[in-house]
C-alpha cells in the first residue's frame, strides 16, 4: 500500500501536467485556428474593400471625365457651325468653361494659316481664373507651337477624340492638366482643328486618397505611359514613372506588376518594399479612353495589427481560465466570423443605399409651378422607389417659353439602375440646353448611353417640349408607356414604337406633335403603376388607371398634385400592404393658358433683304404710337425686331434666294406680340451663341446684337418650326413700371 501511495503522487502530478499541457495545446490550437479564420476573413474583407474602392474611385473619375467629354462633344457642333467667324471661337470656349466645374480652360487649335487674317498660328484660349473671371488669350505662336503637341496632332490625324498625357500648361491654364481634344470640321467635312478642354489634376490626388480603406493604405494613379499622376508623395507626382521606381526596388516582382498595370490588366500582388515590409497591391484600369490605371496599396502590418493584439489578449486570458476559454473559443469559432460578416455587410449596404437614395431624390425637380406663379401651366411629379434606390426618373424645366420634360424607366433595379438614371438625367439637362427637338434630345442621350453601356442596360424614355404660348406639344418616344390626355375627354397620346435608349447608337427617333388645349392634363407614368400587384398577383392594370383618371376629372379634380396623390392612394389601397416590386413614378402637366380678346392686329410682308429694315421701323413705330408706348420702349421694340428680322435675312434663306418674311402684330389687354414667319431653312435663333456686343452702337451691323439683346429687350422669345416654316414670337407687356 505504501508503494502505491508513493507512486500515486507522481502519477497524479504527471496526469495533471498532462491535462494542463493537453488543455494548453488545445487552447493554442484553437487560438491558432481562430487566428487562421480571422486572418482569412480579414484578407477577404481587405480584398473586397480594395476592389470596391477601385471600382468606386474609378467610377467617380470616369463620371467626371465623361461629363467633360459630353460637354465638349455637345459644344463642338457650335464651334463647327460658327467656324467661319474665328473670333466667335472665344464665345464657344467661354460657354464650355462656365458650364463645367472641372474644365479650367478651353482652347481651339487650327491648322497653320487656316485663318489667313490670324497669321500662321491661331489658338484662341479661354481660362477661368481663381476669382471666377475669364481670361481670353491667343496662345499660338513660335514660343507655343501647338502643332507639335499630342493633344493637336493625334486627334487631327485620326479624326477622333483623344485624352492627352498630363503636362504642365505654362502658357494657358498655368497648372498641371490633361486635355480632352475633339476634332473640328469645316462645312466641307475637312478636319481643320481641334477643340480642347483642359482639366486640372489638382482634384485627382484628393479624390483617390479620400477615405482610405486603412489608415496607412494609399492609392495612386498612373498614365498610359507610366507617369505618376497622383500618389501620397507629392515630390514624385509627374516627376518619375512607375518603371523608374521599380528599378530602385529590391523586389523584382514590382517591375512585373507595373508592366501589367501599363498594359491595362486587373489583378493583385504581394510585394516587399526596400525595408522588407510586406504590402498588398490591387490594381485595375480606369474605365474610359484615358489609358489610366489605379492601384490600392495596403500594408500587411496595418491590416493585421488589430488581429495580433486580439490574439495576444486571448492567449493571456487562456492562461487564466482554460475551461472558460475553451467554451468561449469554441463558440467564437462557430459564430464570430459569421456574425461579424453579416453585421459589417449590412451596415455597409445600408449606408450606401441611404446615400444613394438621398442623391437620387436630390436630382428630382423641387420647384413645381402653381397657378400663382404661371397662368399657362401647372406641374407635379412623384417618384417612389420600390427598394432604397430605383431606376425611374422624371425631369422638367422651362426655357424660352417652352416646357422641356421627360420620364423614363431604366432596366434592372438597385444601384446600377440608379446610376444609369443619373447619367440619363444629366444628359437630358445638357442636351436640351442646345437642342429644342425631343427627337434630337433622345438621339444625343442614346448616343451618350451606348458609348458607356458595357453592361448592356437600357431605358425607356419619353421626351417632350410643350410650347406654352400656343399649346403645341412636340414629343418623341423611346419604348415608354403611352401618356394619357385628360380634359374634355380622355385618351392615350398616339406614340411611335421606337426602341429604348442605350441599345443601338445612331438610332433616329421619330418626331410627333399634337395641339394641347387649355385645361387639358398630360399624365405620364412608368409601368410600376399599371403593374402594381396584390398578394394574389392581380395587377392594377391600364383599364383601372384609365377609369380612375377619367372619374377624377369628371369630379373636378383638376390640380396635378391632387390628381397624382389620389392615384397613389388608390394604388396603395389596391395592393393592400403587398410589397411593390417596381418603382412608381408619375408626372402630371396641366396646360392652363388663358385666351384674351385681340384688340389690335397688323401685318406686314418684307423681302429677305436688309433694305427692307426701314419699312419694318415704320411698321413698329405706328404700332407703338397706337398703343401709347413711350420713346424708350419704342426704340427697344425697333432694336429687337431689327435683330430678329436680320437673323432671318442672314440665316434662313441661302444667299441669292428670294423669300418673304411675314410679320404679324397682335395685342390684347395684357401684352403685344410680334409673330415673324418665313419659309426658309430651319433656323432656331434661341440656340445660337451671341456675338460680340462690346462694340460701339455705330459700329454694329444690323442683326449683330445677338439673341441676348432680343431677350433683354422683350419679355419673352419663342421659336417653333410649324408646317415647314420658321415661327419666331416676341412678347412685350403693355404696362410695365
């Protein structure tokens, strides 16, 4: 028995030690497993965050550069139409600079001796100063031979747009810039120069390194030739190429990585700097024609610093309580990764969707016209996304007594559809400032979307312009639902079945028109209205929408806002709490023009000859005297009518062609209007750029004051093309203080 007792203590000691060691090993194994899982999760998360950052930053840069491209292309035609007037190029450049925040300078470089009066070099350039003023320069010369620059030679040779390599513009913008060049053609189609927009690179570094994935991570952008355009070390920017830097590095894999970036590849790699620190590099090309690439670099020690601290603490806790830690670690291994992943992903998605919804709602018009503001039109719209963000859109604004409006539905759902919606809305605003016809606006939107539509998304779209003085509605449809016309009766607006935008570049959309009479409402909607479903999949449908709209107007519900609110309530009652699977978007436009009795009506017919202007002056003087206008107002009327008629004489009829210009003057108790009609070529003066108005009055030729003068002298100006004729209407209130 003594032998057994003596042997018991070593046995139990060894047994306890074995248990201790076993538990310790188990804890270490468990901690090792947890570390492995955590490291894997962090690596996956790091890759996702880096890839997301690459995509988002690339998209932001692409959107900024695309906006520049669209703006330049939209203004190129203005330059080509006025190319015979070299000094007018400054006006085109000024407009392009002021309409785009990213463009700090615009120039046009023409072939040597193209304008004999301007010398061998002619490069008009407009630069926006820091205080917002504009500076006009003629940069071309021996000290600035642009014919040797890539922004001029490449687009001129290939007759195509081109993003230049970054360079320091000492003469023009006086900053580090890139230039987007677009070829200019004369009336014969010959390439005679380029239109170039300078974009400063100051914003690039701030953009790519804003909100980095990790405190020590950094981003960089390189040009197609490897120049460092943006990186944390400012002394390297535009001073060295990534291949030069690779030659200074001990790790030879960096050179291979840089070569892949220069060839536009996407991927990742693990490298070491000269201090032996491991870094993860993720790279991808930036979408577009710049040839740029972007890289995100994440230091290994920064990524796993938190993990190392947590592991040390867990080991310390393991020494204090093996059994407790054994249970905690077992539960942690099973649940921790999943819970953290779900929570992190949910927070990220919720935050992104909240921001996207705020941006999308912010793009919708806020100022709906009311009867107190205008007596000719009332408007109200509503957009309710089925999810946090959607692909529906509507927009409207009034220019030159025309209401420009659109409604559309992008294919797909969520953030991709919302991004396409934002691009379409931007294109609508940009193109409609220089294009008055709905079919022309649709064509420009379609071409812009197809150029960037790598994901093959498309959108149905309805674009219209309502001439407020006459009620004539011009419209063009791109596969959208037919609107309702509700007034004395109700019916669908006749539409042509054109294809949606984004499918085929260059598609010619048909033009349609109809007269809208006072107290008639045009109701536009997306298919989310008629396809709203109950839980049993029964749809709201066209018939119910039609009957509801008819009943509302029979009951006297004439307000567009009340009309849309009643339909929205009807849809909500119909679906009875069922979750909508599509966005619900509606736009109601009520034409409320009042017709007043005409008290004065006069007519004159002139030859398209400047010698007829004196007859016009007599005609205007007689009308002004009869209406009791003072001398100042009479002079303003004469100047405005002179300019408008001179524009017709100069542009509507080809040189040597005889034609007539009819002028009708009509007055009621409120205003006087002049209707100028000709049968010449289509010519909308409201879209033309004003020429130089700084010359003294005696040096200005007739018709040289520009459309800006007409707008200042008259209360409103309005152009239409009706039955093959140009119709320009000028209005002036009778009683003005």
